[in-house]
């Protein structure tokens, strides 16, 4: 589960935090018997349980920086996936030269914190620790190189330092690749905690730049393997939920695709790849007869909903963090509310899954399931850049309040003031 993510000097951001910690003080009375989830309770080793939000719905005006928050999450994961630094500083603050990412997350009873501080030349500081102790700390400015949680008889401090210099640094002795990435990829058996942390960031977090997932991707993603039976089961599960959401489809079928790629002469051009599946949907005409349609003929909203269901159901099944930009695009307000409620309902969210989304559709703010810890407002100023604040961070905001009305009245800022 994600605990928090601190971002400094990235895009439009000077410094802000995506905070998933429960921020309402005392737990609500009778919360254990509530159908909705005020917080996810996560037990940790030798420490007090964490209380974390299952949902973070982020609102704000256009160009306020909502997307930039999610791009920061994607960028850190990308740096650790390819082993290269992606430097994208705030151009409106030329005095800021360093980018910092600090992410805290919980897995297998431990709370991990990974921090990466770098500039255009390379890494200045990098560290990984748990709430029980340090795994490694690299600080080039202070010339600190500690490998408390990594060192063994075979991999001494001197050898680990040699790996850092030889495999993460350039000829100028500047660190240009994350040490965390190098160890996780080339030395996965060195430290179980380090491997667990890397697995979480790479495979338990999913970041999407929009809600546009193809039907075939949704089926494969939910199936988790390439077996035909698994994919057919995934298709049926998505269809079950699609029909529950009152989509006017009488039936759907998944059949092997016979699509072929033809050249200019109308002959097969030899390409091996072709879509594995073809989806047909059926509607009743005015005489009550079933009419077959290619799924691509369905409305844009229906196709978006099908794709989203595959991704959402997978996260609910496995747990982890799902991050989606503009999740409300092409969706009716009630359908958006239904999808989000899957994460705030104890009957569906049994694996501790978390959803972080940006949206413009304010109807979601009237959901009785969303709490002050689960809604955030993004604002942007010339001096402070993009900043994110949860409703629980505003003085006097209560859960019984109409968040939508108060937001649109401008009490939380983060709205445009058009003059036409």
C-alpha cells in the first residue's frame, strides 16, 4: 500500500505530497461494522498499524497540475525500470536545480521509504530503508556510503561500493543510474527486503495516463496469464459487471479472431501478429430479436467502461495501487461513482487495493462513501507551484459536508474563474 509520495522540483511542482495516511484523527464510531471503508488498516512488524486511504480523488482546475502529480509517480517508476534519470525541473523556478522523489509504501509487514535526489549531472543522494532500519544510504555530497542492510561476507561494503562506482557511475565518477535499480536487476538474491521493495514499485503499482484501455488488454490484464481458459473467464467476469452497470447489451461473445493483414494486392502480407480475439455484442431490436454488432460499434463510453473494468477488477483481486488520470472521461457520473465505490466497499476491496484518480466530474464529490482523507484539491501559484491538499487539511471541513457544493463555491480554491 502507498503511504505517501513527496515530490520536489518536477514539472509544475515546487514541493508537494500525495498523502494516503488517514488524516481525520479519531476513527469514526462503529467503523468496523461500516459497509464503506474509512481507512485500510495495515499491521506492521514491531509497530503500530497504519491507517491508509483506499481512494484519493484529486480535483483542480485545468492546468493546475493534477496530471503532473501522476506523471511524477510514473517518472520515478520509469527511472527504476530503465535505470536512467529523467530530469524535468520546474522551469519557472530556475533557482531550483535538484529533483527529489520520496516514496513510502507498506508491504509484507514493513514500511519502506525510498528517496532519490538528483540534478542534471546525476544522483546526489539515494537511500532505501524500512521502519526497522536502513538498507543503504548514498550521499555523494557528504561522502557517506552505508550498506547496513546489504553487506555480507561475500558482498562487503568495499565490494558494494565498487558495484556503485563501476555499474552506476560514468567516467567522471558521477552516479547516473539508480543504485536501487542496479541491485534489483543484477543482484536480486542479495537482499530480500530490497527485492520486495522493487517488486512493489514495478508490479504492485500501475500508472495510466488515461482511462482508455482496449478490450483485449483488459481481458489479458485480468487473466494474468496467456491461457485461453483464463482469458475466457476474465471476459465473462467483465461482462457480468458490465451488465450490472446497466449497459444495454443483451449478450456478448468472445471468439477467436480470423482477421488477416492484406497488402495492396489484397493478399496476406505475411505478418504473424493478429488480434487473438474478436468480441461481438448483441442488442434486441424493436421486434425483440437479437442483432449482432462488432464491439467496436458500441459507444465510446461502453468501450471505456469495459477496459476500465478489467483493470479495476484485477487490482481488487490482487491488491496494489492503481493510478489513473482523468478516470471520468467518457463516463456517466453514476458509472464513475460505481467504479470508485468498489474500492471503498468492504465486500469488494478485500485485498487492500488503493485507487488514485484525477477527475473533473464533481458529482463524485457527493458520494457518501468519500471522506475528507479521500479527496484532494490541487492549486497552482507562481510562487508555490502545484500544491495538493486533502480536505482534512482544511480547517473546519467535516464528512457530513457537501464537498461538491463547497468546492464549486470556491472555498477550497482549485477552480477556474472564467469571464466570458
